[in-house]
C-alpha cells in the first residue's frame, strides 16, 4: 500500500490521481478534513482507505502498520501567515520526524514536501545551508526538518527525497482559499469583474514585477514519480522551473486565455495595463519583511539526479490550467 499524507490537499491529491493513472489503487490517504471542502479533490480518484492524520499517527506509534510500498508526505500547514509557532512546529516538524523514522526502520521510500520558503529573502536558491534563512515560522518548520534529514542521510536505510517546491499552481487547489495560486485567483477575478489584481511594487520592483519561479503541478507530480521510480536517488532537491517570471506574466497569461475563449487575439502587457485590465493594489503591511520578491530555483541538483524533462513556462502551464478551469466552469470558446 502507498501512503499519501495531505492526500486530499493540492499536491497530495494530484499524486493520488497520478498513481491511479498508473493503475495503482492501493492507496491510503491521510489528511485532516476539518476543512471538509478538500474531499472534492478525491471524488475522481480511487483509494483503498482514508484515515484522519491524528488517528494515522496514533496507529503508527502503536505499531499497527507493518510496511508500506512508499510514503508521499505532503501533509503540512502551508499558511505562510500562520503565527502559531507551536501548531506549525508540531504539524510540520514533529509529525514529519515520526514518519521519517518509521520509514527508515521499515525501509520504506520517503518522499516529502519541503518548500522554497527556506531561502527567505536570499538571491541564491541552491540546496546549501549558507543560502537558507526563512522569513516566517512556516519556512522555519520546513528548514528545520530539512536540517534533520541532512543528519539522517549519511546513515539512511531507505530512500529519502525532499522537494523544495517553488510557486506551484494547477488543478485541485480551489480549497486553499487565499493561499491558492495567483493564477487561480486571477481566473476568478477576471471571470467576475473583467480585471485581475496584483500588488504594487515593493523591494525595488515596479508594479507586478516581483519575480517568482512559478511551477505547474504537472511538473511537480512528474518529479515525484521520477523519484518513486528511482529509489536509489536521495537528497533534497529544488522543484521549480528554473525561471523567474514576473507576476505580470501570470496576469497576461490568464487574461489572454479568456481572450482566446472570446475569439480575441492575445494582448501584450502594455495594452492590458492601458485598458485597466490589471489593477495594482497596495502592498499589504502584514507581508512587509516576510515576502519573497524574487525566487528562481537552481535545478542543477535535480538535473544531476537524472531528471531531464523540461518544465512548463508560465505561458504554457497557466494557459493549460485556465483552459481546464474554464471547461470545469462550463465556459465554451466562441467561434
């Protein structure tokens, strides 16, 4: 049996679906469904069982589980504005340690979610200690577990692979609310008002020109499955496109996807700004000093591990994503 923690969440549910596409049904989904909307992510998936994360952890500690084929540990609190450090560390750090040690004792491959938040406001995004300085307790919880993994790796008994996800967008993220991707919010904003919203400039960047490494969930899942297929590959790896693109690029990709649906030609940024299709709103005070205005994954380690597939650009990946959202909403292309 495969285990996917956070299996009703964004990345976890996409991994479950990808395993199904391979013919795998023997999957235990572990999650916290107190926020029940997440169940919708699994309605088109086939699983063997579901356990609440607290029951799963209790049964794990009681020795009820003998062995799993692999564990995808995607479960975490990913709210970068969460201020309860006790909750964050218990949920993201202590829980992860227990699961890691179980997998090592039982010799089970352990593939887990880390985050680009470990890099903080740095300008070099390479999997090396000198570049890591998180800006919030979420990033610190991920950083601390990565440090713990680094101490375990030299004496590992089974595969350990950690993935520092950059800005992931794509299917099955609707339950995330304000933590959903910019592309998802832009889809809803444009559908409702005919415009999208971005932050005004900060940290020396012009309006909407803060740069992030935006990575499609399609690529994130492909990386996870690559490591599942190569259990001899171990370590901590950045999972991003390797390209920094401005938030304005996301806005343009979303709006042009709608224009395509309406039978209109694509427009450039300047034209959309002139038409006021993009609205720039004040930068939130709560995010000042805690915001990454630039991220760009160094994917050298991932490439050296043998992963060769090219990553989707914002124009490619966001365009595909918006078309799927439009289909799900019953929107059809005008001739």
